[in-house]
C-alpha cells in the first residue's frame, strides 16, 4: 500500500536510521543493495546522504544515471536485505536472482521494492570530495511515499498491530532491531 508523502516530510522517513535498499538503473541494467548508513541532511529542499562504497555496482549506476531510490524494508525482507548486501549485481541481475518484485517510482521510474514500508526517489547532488574521501553520496528527494498503515500525517506510528510494517535497524552479523517500543516525551 503506497500513499504519497509531502516532500517537506520526506526527511522523517529516514530520520530514525532505518536500513535502506538502494536501487539504481542505467543503460538497461538495474540493481539493488542494502545500506545501513544514511541520514537526512536538509529539510527544504529535502536532501539525504548515503554511504555507497566506490567498489559497488550501485555506485557505478548511481553516478552514471544521476539518480537513485531508497526503499525501507520490513521484517519479512530481512533475508533479502542480507542477500542483496552480500552479493553484487556485477554477477547477474539481483532482482531475478532473489525474486525481488518492484514497481516503477512515480518521477524517475526507479525500482520501488514491494513489501517495503516507505520509498523515495532522489537526484544525485554531485559532491566529488565527499564521494571520494568518504564514499558518501548526496541526493535531493523528488518523490516519496509510505504505507499509510505505519506512516501518516508526516509521522511514523510504530504499534504492535502494524509490527509487520516496522523498519529494520542493522546491528551487524545479519541481525536487525525493529522499533518495538516507542517513548513519548512530554513538554
Ligand atoms: C545490512 C547491510 C548493510 C549495509 N550497509 C552498507 C552501507 O551503508 N554502505 C555500503 O557501501 N555498503 C553497505 N553494505 C554492503 C553492500 O550492500 C554490498 O557491498 C553490496 O554487495 C553491494 O552490491 P552491488 O555491487 O550490487 O551494488 C551493507 C550490507 C548489509 C548486509
């Protein structure tokens, strides 16, 4: 289930540090990899930084096309996350190999992976120094959507009754935490 998210709320989708699936496409090739390291860096226009190793096919397609997408996997996709974070698209199409179902994003047509809880499409903002020194790429969000059962009105709502839509937070060694308990601070 996908509902558009206003661009002014897009940074909230990754504010809490979820693991993302980075998708790319260029010249008839498409790819997907896992990334635990991403963060918002600007509200308006909404901009996000992601660490994408120079050696990856993702980085090659991202730079060549100037675009990428981020999809936020749910617990049912934990195995997929580990799989696409462990092999390379250089060895064959990972969508076919891992049976990944995706639909085209609304602005750039990049793969938005089914079964996720949120999706973003981004245009690369070239930052040669950061890309070389830290493997960090920056993107401006041009489209965003989320499953309204877990993100609505510009806010995540993590509850027991929507646990299958919670985001994954990488602990290392193939383990992920999910936001099972939310604390409401009072003024
Ligand atoms: C859970 C998880 C998180 C990862 N996070 C990152 C990350 O933040 N940055 C990165 O460059 N690689 C990260 N990786 C490794 C890439 O996903 C991996 O190098 C991948 O095989 C690259 O695929 P590609 O060559 O098809 O693009 C992660 C792997 C896993 C399993």
